[in-house]
């Protein structure tokens, strides 16, 4: 059973890391969108 417990722990860790990566990617996407919007506003100003 120890092997299966370790395997379950590894699978949980992979799931956690995947969730973290999705959150990071979502935030990076928001940052990029805000930077684009700021650049557009600066372009309008002059």
C-alpha cells in the first residue's frame, strides 16, 4: 500500500502545481492586457 500512497501523493502534487500554473498564467494574461490598455491610452495622449 505504501507505493499506492506515494503515487497518490505525487498525483496530488502534480494537480496542485497545475492549478498554480493556471493561476499564474491567468494573472500574466491580465497584466499583459492592462499593459496594452495603458500603452493605448499613452498613444492617445500624445
